[in-house]
């Protein structure tokens, strides 16, 4: 019997799901991070996971985004052939209208990150549309929808290969995961798609990330097919790489590994890997004609009570008075609490600044002796100074680093994940420093920001140059003035410890 689905029901359900996942982690993810936190032996990695867990609980309580990057929306819609629509819009337009309403909700504004004309003007669409939508038409009379919001940092680490039929998937994964660096904000999940064609393998990998964290249950019962064998083998071997939370070295890099496969051509073995970050965001609903489907909030009891302890070895730094000589005493892995005024700027601002420098024109703000934070915050609401303001991936600024350090007198940088070799060399040559803030703790970081004002490039919106006044903002020294990188030394140390079999990763 046909089911009539109203246009407004789908729009409202999509909008509700996207608002919900912006501030509620899936409970299975929280439980998995907590388990990893409990067994972690690297203090830096343990501290990073503590911040992720604290941030998650704060977001659940405050209904504000887990991460400043509120993602590109991906939808998997399975539509029954007996469904009839009471609608004026196409199904694609209905879904995009739900996205638009979610991201423009005045009670919890979500950052619009989608740019049209991607190789040209790259103009922000303003409402985070359009979504990436996959359809499947099946027998039945319901509409089954999975909604996800995928962060750009983790999406940027996607890998694909067309392997030879005899090549090892495990060997390929173990080769590419270290190449992904820490920009995908581990610990998270790896989605792996095998078979079909290039685009099918990618879709399989993305779709697998919608599944719950259940690797412990699989370990208990054992594998029953090749995909499950791969999951168990890769979960163990990837964690034995010692990459750890935020790439700092440690026992847990992945919380789960998902594998989906599909028949493929005899001459091919397409394989895709897509990581999910610490801002894991997805929800599911079914429309059956009875009205919209709204998400059910979890209990705050599902979140562990975690206290982030700074310890006695923490260094407090006043950004308004810090000197180059003081910076040169900092060591990699050291925890620092920043107070005072810092500048912000990311991709678009760096491009504008380096273009101005190349023309011999002045910058809108004096950078000498200052620190710059790579961030594009969420717009504030109510009495907020700034919305969630976690770091963006620092490697995207690597190509600008030497110019900025040598031509502006910039003293230090703050961002997420590792720096590439060209940036490390520039930091060493200029006796500068790079500090790492935790990706996936955006709302927690925002609580340290006491004032914010735009100083340059206001036309760039969230990518403008701000001045933040911060109080006790937690960071880790990731690259010191001698060019030592914790993202190189940390994983090496913990991989060796695990290989010595003095530690267990499962």
C-alpha cells in the first residue's frame, strides 16, 4: 500500500538530524574514546582524549558544535518504490532545504563551509548547501535516511588506489595511514571500501563509517568472512603503528575499522580509505507517513566525568610579553597555557598576506613578535564572545610559513596536527615555534577566548584576521625552535614500545 510522505516532514527531519549531530556525539563513539583514554599510557595522548571527552560533554549540555568545522553534509537516502510524495520540491531540493534550515538556525548557528566554483572564485554558498546525496530505490513504502556531516580535515586525508588483484590490502593500508598524518584528528574510525569501480569503492568507504563501533564484539566472537578478518587484522596492526591520539604517539590510533566490499572486474582491485575524525557526526531516521522523525537525545549519564589536569609541569605564557629568548627554552611535548592576545588567520588570509608582501604593500596588522592561530570559528550566539573555535590543519599553511616568519617577524603559530618538512625547516631557521591545539575540542577552546575583534580582511568572514584575547588556552609544543617535531618523535617512540611487546593495544 502506498505511503504518502509530506515535503515538510522530510525537511524538518533533515534539519533536526543535522542540528542534533552538531552537538551530540554517538554514544558508542564516546564509550570507545573513554575506553581508549582509560588504557592510554602516553600522557600527551591521554590529555588530548580528555579534552575531546570534556568538550563532547560540554557541547551536549550547551547545544553548541563539537567542532568549528561543522562539515559537508552527506546523505544516503533509501526510498521505497511504494512511496508517494506530497511535495512541490524535488527530493534533492527537499534535502537541501533541510540542510539550509539546520545551518541557519539562530539558536545554534552552524558554520557554512561549502564553496561554489571550487577551482575559481571559491565563493561561499552561505548556507552549507548543496549536500552530497546518494539514492537507492528499493521495494517498500518508507524513506530511510542516514545523514552525516563530514569535516574537511578528515576528508582531506582520503586515499584511493587501484591495486593489482594479487596486491595486499593490508600492506597498502599500513603504508598510507602514516602518510595521512594527524590532520584527521585521531582517534577515530577508518572506513575502507574494496571493489566495484573507483567511485564505488569511495562510496563504500564513506557508507561504512555510518556503522556503530563494535570491534570489541567482533574480537569476542571472531570473524565470519573476509571483510571481518580484515577489520580485525587492520585494527590491531594500525594501532601498533603507535601514531596515537592527535598523532602524539600512543596506544590508540583507531577506535574501529570498517570494511565494505562489492564485486569488481577481474583485472582490478579498487581500494579506498576514508577516516572519520574525533567529531564523528551521523544520524539515522525513517519516514513512514506518520509525520517527521526527530532524534532522541541521549542521557548525560552516558558521558564520563573527566577532569583535565594540567599538572605541576605546565608552563604558563603571557603572549603580550613573551620574548624570542623565552620561546627558545620550550621543548616538544611540553604543555603550555596561553594567555594574552593572539592573531588568527588561515588559508585565505595567508594567501592575501603573502600576495601583499610580494607587492611590497603593508599588512592590515603588525605580526612582529605575535602568535597566529589557524582557525575559522563558528559565529557567536547570545552572549558568546566567539563560537566554537578549534584549530584547522596546519600543513595547509606550510607553503606560507617561511615568508610569514622571515618577512613579518611572526614568532609562533598554533594549529592542528603535524607540520611538513618545509615548515619545520622554516621554524628551525627562524627559531620560531609551532604549538598544537587539540582537534575535536572546539567548544572547550572557545571558553578560553575572552574577547574577539576583526582586524583585517573582514570580507573573508570566518577566515578574517581576528585578535583573540585568551586565558589559559591549552596547547602542546609540537615543533620547537630547534626543529624537533613531536609528531615525528612521538609515534616512533610508541611504535618501538609496542613492538617490544611491553604494551598491548587492544
